[in-house]
C-alpha cells in the first residue's frame, strides 16, 4: 500500500508447508518418520514465541476441537525445509529484518510450525538460535477456521475418495491404502500393549485408552515419540485401568493390537469437567518420564542450570515421596512445598519460595490410588501395614473421607424416592416425608422445579403416612421412559404373587436404588444444603472447593475419587495462576506453574522393595518469564511440548553418590557463640 510515494504496509501471504494429512490415513508409523527432527523442532521453538492475538488476553485461544490428534496435521521435515527457504529468501532478497515482521498464523499445527520455520530460516546464519526469552519472533494466532478447508475421515474416504488417492500419490505413499480399524485379535511383537481404561457406569462398558509404556530407547527424539505413541515399549507389569465406579467392576483386559493398526483418533472422549474437558487419551505419562521432560522444557525457556528451585503442591501421603525424590534427582534440589493435604495449594508461601532460588517451578498435583489387581481406583497398598486384609486403604484419604458422608446421603435418598407409571402413562414420584422436611437428616435439597410438574408441591396427588405422591415433570418422565426396564421379581416360576403390584409389574413402585434407575437422580435434580460459609478458613478449603460440584462428582459415570481429584486439579490451577500473577514475589523472574494428576499404582503384595509407579496426567501450565512474557499452555499444547523434549537429562544428579559423600564426610566440631560471655564454645561431633 502506497500513499504519497511512502510505503505504509507490505504484506505477504504464504501457504503452510508440506504437512501430514489432517485426518487419520494409513499407518501412523509412516507419518511419524516424516516429522521434523527433535533438534529442528527445538530451534523453531527457541526462536519464536506463539502468542494469542492482541485483545484476546493472556490466555491462549481455545482449540477448535477439529484436530484428529498428533501427528495428524503436523508439519513434516520437507515442509519445514520449504518454509525455512522462504524465510531465507525473504531476508536475503527483500532485506527484511524478521524482528520487525508481524507473523500471523491460523490456529492449526501446520500453520504455526510453518510460521516458526519461516522465522528460523530468516535469521542471519551467523546468529545463534537464542532461547525464548531473548528477542524471539512473535507468532500471533488468529481464529482462521473459516478460512481453512474442513476435512474428516468421512469426507476424505467416503464422500471424496479421489482426495485421499490424490494425497497418497502426491506424497509417494500409494501403498498406504485406506485407513483401517484396529484388529483386536492380533498382537504386536512385544506382546500385549498396556491400556488404561475408563469404566463408564452410565453406559455400563469399558472404554480403552492408550498409555506410554516402558523406558525410552536411546535413539533420536522422533523414534522415541513414535514408540511411545505406538505403545510398543517393553512391558513392566500387568495392564492398568482408569477409574471404575465401585469395587465390583469387571476386569479390563486390553486386546493386543498391532502397531500399524493403531489409530490416533481418541477412543475415549475427553472427560467433561466443570472447568473444561480433560483429555485422557494419549496424554498420561510416567512421572519418571515427565520430570526430565519438564526440566528440559524449563531450560529451553531460559532457566539456568543449578538455579531452578522446584516446589510441589502435593498431598502429605507417603507415596508422594517417590515423585519428590525424582524431582530432586533432576532439578538438583529437594522441592519446597506449596501443598496441603488433598492437593490444595498453600498460596501464602510464594515469598519464602522466591528467596530460595533464581528461577522457579511449582508442580501441583492432587493424587488418586489405583490397585491393578482389582482394577479399582481410590485405594492403595500400604506396605508398612503387616496385616494383608488391612494393607489396602483409601487414597487419597482426604478425598474419600470428604466424599463418604455425601455419598451415603445420596444412596439413602435414592431409597426414599420411588417411581412408577400409571395406567394412562403418567409417571408418578413417591417421595419420603423426610426429604420434604427442611430439617431432613440427609442434608439433600431436591430440585422440585425440575423433578415435579408445575405447582405439584401445593397440589400433591396422594398423601400417605410416610410419603407423598406427585406427578413427575415432563423432563423426569422422559428420562424414566428412556431408561425403564421390566423389574426383576424374586419369586420362582409358578409361585403365586401375594401383593397387588406383583400382579402388574408395570404399576409397581420401583425405588431409585434399582441399578437401572439410579442415574435418574442426576446432578440436575438435587444439591446439598451445606453452605460454603459453614466451612471457613484453610482447614475447610478442600471441602468448600468440592461442595458446589458434589452432585456432579457423585453422579459421574466414572469413579468419584478420580472425578473429585480432577476438580481439585482444575480449581487449584486457576487459583494458583491468579495468585502468581498478582504476587510481587515472582515479578521479573522466570516462573512456571504446572498442574496435573498423580495416579499412584499400588505395589504388589509380594514386592516390598520396588518403588511404586506413579503416572502423571498433565492438565495445564502457566509460564511467566523475566521479560514480562505470560502464557497459559492448555492441555493439548502442553502434552505436545513435553513430548518434544528428550527423556535424557544431562544435568541430573547421582543420588547414590550424594548419599555416599554424606556418609564419608567428617565434621569434627560445631561452634556456638556465647553472646553473654563473649566467647566461642566448641562441641565435638561423635
């Protein structure tokens, strides 16, 4: 654009570079081999900082939700080379200083990586790739979904088979064929692949998810990520499940699958939560893998070796000590503590923490136990308890103890509500008098506006000695008709019925304790009468946090202990971010807060020496750099960033050498200053 001979604006529009298809197509293995090397990816991340568009705040724009997951839609090595050549041409032929260029990219992996490669290629060859904090090129995301073609496996393979064939021919992958579904009967060369599963109580079925297995092989980052995503690494135990309600869930046995048939499309949808859905498919990792990746990520952000002071927001449970030891090994310092029992954060400790180092990392993680022998969540084997019948206890005990009275009240309320269908099809609700009283013993408040028809409380259908019968609302009636089944009778065949409702099962009252009806009293139809003001101070913060979400937690199709821990994880991360942003302690300092969930796998009863395994489910991270840069990294981006980091930490300390040095170091005396007599008193060390 020119006005009066003066250049006001010069704009260049580029297509993104060569990339992996945006939808699953053939074997993931073949596509993983096309991704940029870990060294190139790191250089691209170092020379750029991806930011939201000005005006969107410092929270990153949300994901569009159209991605099929990693690696679909990622930039390839060929595409990165293409964009680097474009950047070199721009800097060389047009004499453009990229530090003065505004790069915008649609919120897609291929577009973002293309912009990063473009910026990397435009840097002077003699200029080293500096860390993120040293004058990076900003890549601003904009919501460009409307400008991008929408592709999916259905549109590519069913509605437009020519498109899939054209992609295969252009990429030289004609032999890939169409995407195939995994075959549950085939097994890979390393035996069964470990699965973690959710037991969905609402649907009465198990849903599988992948998990990362075994120690990483000593190979390049691309090969490592491939093995982790394929789940081919060496097995170290039996398979684990994700939460199931109750102790009687059927064992989940993962069907062995070949690596080539593995689909990147999540088989488990994100878990809906009050503060955003939590993705559990291909996001979890061993804590022993998470910590070195986190350390390397911190170093990429510009944090200094030997000057990073870690802190943990963990529960006080003894099984959290092993993750703390892992942090000590990789960060070179035992972590400061930001945690209360249950995983609530102690946010009044920023000041002392900030005095103990130059750079800071706070790892926040509530926890939940898991017994792989019974596939049960919320329990853990305490090896210090000799009696095997009592060695399994609740984990986290704070979560279980807080939920127990509320779950008990809910179960009792189910027994005081019955439903049946009248002859004309109208659904009737029989509610015990105790639930209608303001001073009921359960502390449950029913939402009569949604449970009953309008004005039903003032006009009951029938008054009885211990209960009242009402006509159900259209909403509740619809749920009943959708879930009702013929009730089972305990009488043998040919035995004569003795009561009126046994003569017509359709007209019989059925309590909501019936497993087929239990889900009718969902979170929309009740709440608890306890108020937040009844739980003052830090001592009541844990229960006060869960209180408004208890109906959701108790009626969730997944394990209540797991769901409650996720609520604490989400709520405390948000509270922690706001606290750090407003705290002067970390001003002009490099600081990171990362939140997730620790899943403590109970050790075997016959193995008293092995360290217990802890799995880590990342949720989100907040990064604040000394130059004032602030950014929240959401779950999908966080998992990708962590997996771009190598598992090897060259700065890790050898704990055994340190312990040996403590044992051999001799200190013969200690000195005390006697201020009253003005002399030094020496004491000998035994």
